[in-house]
C-alpha cells in the first residue's frame, strides 16, 4: 500500500489518541493488541485495539482497522455525555 508510513495506529490512530486525551484526560496505563492477519501487503499492523486507563480513573477503548470496507465513526461527543455504539456513559 503506497503512502503508508507505518501501521494503522501510527498512520491514522495517532489523531484519535490525541482527541481521546484532550477530551478524557491524560493516560496512566495502556494495553494494546494488534495483528496483520488481513492485507499482508502492509508492513505494519492492520488492526489494533487499545485500552486506555486515564489518570482520572476513566477508561476508553480505541479500535482501528484497515481490514474493513467502510470507515465507521462509532463515537459521538457531547458536552454532557459520551455516547458509544451501545449506549451512554
């Protein structure tokens, strides 16, 4: 894949991570999993799942993938709540 400088996390996820940190706060711990099972022509990871534990005890999850046909925006931010695909927190 031309124009790719790394895997999905470096190329597009870094902007999402920055937004998560800006909205929820600084991160204390990170656990992540990634793979390259599909689209082996890409040298970096194709899919990654990242769990963040923030300094304020909030948790957030970021799932990134170039293995899906359509980009989905599953997060909607409002001043009073954080909505995800399956509900409101």
